[in-house]
C-alpha cells in the first residue's frame, strides 16, 4: 500500500513538472515570437506587400544602389583595419605580461559602453566646422563630417572592440608554449604567427570578423550623426531605410531593410557554424 | 624599462603590437572622447547646469532611464525563463531558438526599429489587437520600452545560460529528496547560484538601453517632453548646430556609461567572490 501511495505521489509530481515545463517553454516561445519573429516577419511581409516586381523594382533606384555601394565600401575599409588591430591588441595582451594591461582591456571595450550617438558626436566635435580640426580642414578643402571619411571613422569607432574581444580570451587561454617553442627552434616571428598561432585562433578570428562586419554594415546611430543624409552620397543602407520610411515609401524601405535582415540571419547562421566547428575541432 | 614594465619573454613583436594598439586606441577612441570632455569643460558651470537641468532635457532623462530600467526588469524575468527553458528542457527547435536569441545583436537597429513600429502601430498586426484593449504602444513611452526589451534580451539570456549550466544538480536532487518543494529548490538553490549572472545581464541590458537610438526613434514618435529620449535630444541639438548643448548632454551620458561600466565590474567581482566561496 505504501508503495502504491508513493508511486501516485511521484506520478503527481511528474505531471506537475510536466505542466511547469510546458508552461515555461510556452512562455519562452510566445515571448520570442512576439519580440523577434513578428518584427522579422513584418519586414518580409511589408517588403513583398506589393509583389515581387515592386520588391525588385526598389533596388533599381540609383540612391538605393549608391547606399548599398557605400555600405559595402565602409565595411571593406573598416573590417580589415579592425581585424589587424584586433590581432595586434590580442597578441600584445595575451602573449606578454605588462603593467596597465587590465586598463588597456577596459579601454578597448569602451566603444561598447558608449551610446552610438556619442560615437558620432565626438567626431563632429573633432572634425566639424566648429570642431578642433575644423578650420584646418576647411583651409585645405577636406571634408570629413557629412562625407564618407566621417562615416568610416564613426563605424571604425563602433566596431573597434569586436575582433579584439573575441581573440584576447581565446589566446590567453591557449597560452604561448607552442609559440615559444617555435621561436626557440629558430622560426621567424612572422612564420610563427602564420604557422602556429593563426591555425589555433582561426575560428575565433572568423567569429570576430563576422560580428564586426554585421555591425559595420548595420550601424545607424553613429553614422546618422556624421552623415548629413545627403542622398546618393552619404547615405548607407540603414540611413536609406530611414529616409524611405520617413517618406512613407514602405515597400522600398522594407526592401532595403530585408537585405539587412538577410545579412543578420546569414551572420547568425555563420556564427552558429563557427561555434559548432570551434566546439568540435578544438578552437 | 629596467623597472620591470613587462616580464621578459622570448616571443617577438611586443613593441610593435603594443605600440600600434595604443596608438590606434588613442587616435580613434581616446582623442575623440577627450574632445567631448574638453568641449564640455569650456562651458561655465551656469551654462552647463542650464543645459543639464533644462525642462526638456529632464523629461528625456526620465524617459530614457525609466524605460531602460523597465525593459531590463522585463528582460530579467522573461530572459531568465528563456534561458531556463534552453538549458533545462529539450524541445523540438531548441537549437534554432538558441541561435535566434542573438538576432537583436545581428539585426541593424534601424531595421528592428521600423519593424517594431509597423507591428505595433495602431493598424499593425499586434497594434490592432492591443488597440481593442485600449493599449497604445507605438508613439508612446510603452513603445520605447518594447524597443529596449528587444535590444536588451540577448544580454540577459547569454549571461544567465552558462550560470544555469553550472548550478549543481546534485544539490537540487538532495534538496528534493529531503522534501523541498520545486519552488523551494528554485528559490533556495537555483536562484542564488544564478543571481550574479542575472544581475550582470540586467545591468548590461540597462546600460545598452540608456544609449540606444536606432530602434527607439521609429517607434517612439519623438514628441518633446513626452517621448523624446536623451540620445535623440543630442541629435536634435547637433542638427541645430548647438554644439555646446550636444556636448554637455553627451558628456553626462558618457559619465553614465562609466558608472554603468563600473557597476558591471562590481557585480561581476561580487559573483566571482561568491563562486569562490561556494566552491570551498
């Protein structure tokens, strides 16, 4: 009898556990559905609201094409520069012990903590017509703010930590024994990096580059402050989305937005693949 | 360098890489931020306080901080539930859901902004239904909160997930065997263990929410005194070439970022101490 009572007790408990489980999963999915799936679906639905022809037609607008080109150009400059920086910073930080290291790491992370609007604002204060270097630049007829260089600078600032912050913990955890062995055996610095370090960090590096690229192409706030929104000249894709949206040209706005959404989904897919490879292939 | 600035190492490239790192960091990040501080320090105290305590600015702080705080609270609750479901339960599509959590990181803020504005506008999918219940989200402060919930979600989930993996299951089993109810197990064992991570996620989401611009400006309606966030006020001042006003507000936001950074470090240090104490 006691055994039977115990068994019903357990069954009751597991049933309750099952209810809790179903409720929590349900709440999670509902929350994510409202917050993530609905907006994403809205982008695609709005972009295709007037059919496929209207959708593709949106991309024949010369201003939109110029915006796509500018976004690609910005990413093509920013991503390599910040990749080189990230590798340098993580080499210095992970392979050597020196004073002020934790301060350096904090400073590298700083752009993550700062509002995008501030990132744009500081470059206006430096290079704008009333800024520190404004008069000097004006004399030489160089325009930084409301021009492409300002957009590149603001994007560099925003995406500054991405590669470094992926590589620093990875390289710190891997240690330097193998590099020290290579150097001691007579390999040059460059060969040591290419043949010993790079294969060990490649997945982390790729991960950082993917995230850096996604942010570089999608940055809105910082770029919006320095761009001046000159159509066809200083509008990136996110700014073009804003312009079209504010003109109530919803199909075109969401068409450009859908490209950025596809980029985001692609980023997530690549990120998942890289995590999966890093997990089984050993970093 | 005889004072031991760095420990000796056989590896090459220290001077080159550290030199490049500090140069690039100074030129790209520190110098521009210094420009902001200097621009603000050129103001007199009265000018500075006048900009800071201006009625419209005060209204924008209330909205910015209030909405960011509310959004972080909502994320702490729902983000915890999501993290729990992902760590403890197996259900079809779990891996897909896990990957999708990072969408707000990857999706450009302007895109999430116009998407949310469309979904929640009075004739949008959700806006229509909420309008029946007399709730308006788009173009009110509620819209700002919704946008910030979206932006902050991954911070909480990604902070809490590893902490939940670490919770000692044998402790939970022991408590259950000793007669603790599931709720007691959760409150006494799981929650304390996950608390530092939850607080870290909360603070990260809050900090991000304060500075957020792109996803908010489309759904907020941007009415002065009502639905205008502080970053937007900075942009407006810049558009009017009021560089002093923009710099002063920017400076305050920068100070807030440092305070938040400091708070995050404190929370993380506290979490490490607790973990070390629990390990003994």
